[in-house]
């Protein structure tokens, strides 16, 4: 029998977990999945509520339940990496604990990987994207859309708007992801970077079943910077181009001023304009140094080579 690992990052999900567990258990009884075994791999990302106690209870009652508990909150990216590393399945699915990623899509996903689509084309990965963002604050949707638009302009890696981290992957795909050892992980980009054939399923946005979202605007903004620096060096090129352009402008202005003085003997006036120019150039310089700093800081973190997460306890050993 083939094994499907369901990787579930959990951060303060005590309210949503019981619903999630019930739903995923229902899915495992789906007729199309009768030939498969399951393991549910929960990653407790340093929750401060009763998430871990709940997981331990579940593990006692159901031996398909595995948990890995971090020593503190390391973020969803770290939790997903831990899940992929620990998963033993022939197929691995990543799902949110809040049921925003409907587990009921798993049978269909398995079908695409095992049997292929109508034309018989087989896939290594079946990913999902939301076709709308109902229930999300409009300002968040607006910036999310801008982010994907800019990202796809400045990066060669395809990053799909509305793509969720919810996907089912073959072992080959997971192993390829695990080859990427980087510290600053931006999975939405990494999934595209490794290649393989990906089938996209679309679904309407579902609101979280219980509990609260762990992302605020500022966290998302920082995460978007992560994505940009991890998958594009265009900002660096832009700052060089801005520098060149400003030099050109300054050069032309210099010639104009010299010529004017020589021909008409104008006294050089206008210190307000001078002040504006100084402030403007200083601003541009700081902006460019800031961009450079973003890349440098990421490089710094990479070079330190710290582990992405630290496991405090888990109930099973990984196969590797
Ligand atoms: N999550 C996590 N660590 C974090 C933040 C979130 O493991 O630091 C998990 C969370 O428990 C959930 C998933 O990541 O299962 C998605 O989080 P959330 O639903 O808060 O994000 P949203 O759906 O609002 O984007
Ligand atoms: Mg959610």
C-alpha cells in the first residue's frame, strides 16, 4: 500500500484542530483512497495554547498521528520544511490546520498524479489556487495582487497569483525541494523553481473554520520582501540604473549651467532648487543602500548557516 503524508503546520490552532482532524479522517475513508495508507504529520510551531496537548491526545488514540514540536515559533516556512523532511509518504500533501485548504480535494489530486488527466498526462505535483479572495480585508487583497504582479515581472520563477501552499507532491518532487538548503525559504517560489509538471486546481476561497489568522499586514509585507530578494536581483539592477540616470541628468545640467554663465553671464541663483536636489539625491542614495542592505542581510543569514528550526520533541523517528 502506498503512503500519503499530510503535513499540517499548526500555530495556536487549538480551536481549529478538532474540525481539521475530523475532516481529514472522513477523507481517508473516501472510496478512491481505499488503496492508500495515511500519516498525519502535525508540526507544532511553538504554540502557546493547548495545541500540543491536543496533538498528544490524538496521537494516543490514533497511530496515524505523528507530531513534531518546535522549541519556539519558527514560522510557517520552517514548519513546512520540517514536515517535508519528516514525512515518510510516497506522496506528501501540505495543508493548513484551519480548513482553508479543503482536504476533500485530496482524492482528486491523487487521481491526477497516479492516473493523469483526460489526455493521460501525468503530474508530479497538484497545486491549488484560489480564484477569489472573499472574506479577506480589501487592502490585503490589493497589496497581494500588486505583489504577484511585480514578482512575476522581476523574477524568472513563475509565482502564481492566489496560489496556496496546499498541494500534493510526489516523492521525487519532495526530494527535489529538500535539496534546496537555503535558510530564507519562500516556498511559493521554491515550488515553481524545482520544475516538474504541476497541475493547478482552482477553488473558491473558504474562510477559516475557527481561531484567527496568524498574519498581520506587517508580517506579510516582510514576507513579500523575502520573496523578492529570494527570487530576483532586479531591485539591485534598478538601483544601478537609477544611479546612472541621475549622473546623466547631473551632467546635462552642468553643461547647461556652464553654457548659460558663459553666454549670458548669469549669476548662479536659486538655492531652494539646490536644497531640493540635495535632499532628492540623498533620498535616492539611501534607498539604493537600503536595497543593497536587504540582499546583504539575507546573505548574512545564509552564511551563518543556522538550522531553520529546532525540534524539541516528536513522537516518531523520521525514516532518514
Ligand atoms: N502557521 C504556522 N506558523 C506561523 C504562522 C502560521 O505554522 O508562524 C500555520 C497556521 O497554524 C496555519 C497555516 O500556517 O495552519 C496558515 O496560517 P493562517 O491560517 O494564519 O494564514 P492565512 O490563511 O490567514 O494566510
Ligand atoms: Mg488560514
